[in-house]
């Protein structure tokens, strides 16, 4: 297993364009998370999936953002009509959770760095 | 809600110096506490964790003790190396939340 993979590593786009990022989690992991990290800050939670179900969304996730995880495997995060404020590192993480126990075993990907010009 | 306050950086130390990075938190209930490390160009890696009061997490010479009375989880290392240069994040997972809440990170630079 090669860990959590994110694609692309870097994306430069013009304001107003749509972008889509992909995350491939560790294959046996049932939970997948998206975070956003701006320069000099810690990651901020965006949303998470348990298998294919999107169970929670942060207020940071405006209606221009949409995430999917079809078939409970890879996930995509789409940003429509990008704005300069969307420039950030988008991190994906996955974990294996059984029951209602705490999540101890996050594995993060290397992130996709988005620059909106 | 949950929040994490982390010692502001950057921190610059000489090799073999003692390291402390302060972290305090606010959370309902009994959160789990974590330290993550991020090397340049890489994702976050779990450094250590503690899941209940008075637990000590340790890894690679780093230690942190879960102090409920002071709501703190300070990171320490007795003798830092150049290879420890990275950004360190304190984080918690509390209550029914499945996600992590992170501090703002502390940049550590260790000089030879």
C-alpha cells in the first residue's frame, strides 16, 4: 500500500474556473476526510465520508464546493467558480474505524496546492 | 467548541538543545490529543498521541503528557537534531466530533 495519494500535486487556475481534485485513500480505510490549509495555519476540517456517505460538512464548505466518494473508494473535491481566497493546500486523510470509537489512525496525503490567479 | 492554542514560532535552536513547544486546548468532555509533524513538501505525519488524562505519548525522542488540570499537551525533546526541523501541529479530537481540530503550527529550525 502506498498510502494516501492526491492528484494533482499543484494546480494553478484562473479566477472563475472550476477545479477538481482527487484523493485515493488507503484501500481498507472506510473514512475519508478533506481539510484545507492556508499558509501559516493549521489544517481546517471541510468534510468527511464514512464509506460512500458524506456524514458531516463544515461551514467552510460553501455551496461552490462539492465532494463525492462514489462506491466508497476514491473521493473528488470540486470547487466551482474559483476565487482567490480558495488558494490553499487541500489535504485528504483516511482512517479505519470500527464502531463508535475515536479516530486514532489518520493517514494524510501530501496535498494538492491550489493557486487561483 | 473545540480549539487549540499553540506556541507561536518560529523557533530556532542549536543542535542538542532542549525543545518545548507549548499547546493548550479547549474542549468539551475528554478529548484525545495529538502532535503531528509536517516536513517540507510532505503531508502531516502522526508523531504521538494521548487518549486520557496523565497519559504520556512518546516517539522518536519526543514526549508529551496529557494534563487535564492545565488543559495542556506540551511537546518536549531533550536533544534536537537538524533532521527535526519541520512544522509541528498540536491537535485534538473531542466529544462526538470525528474530525481533528488543529493549532496553527510551530516552525522549528535546528541549526548544526
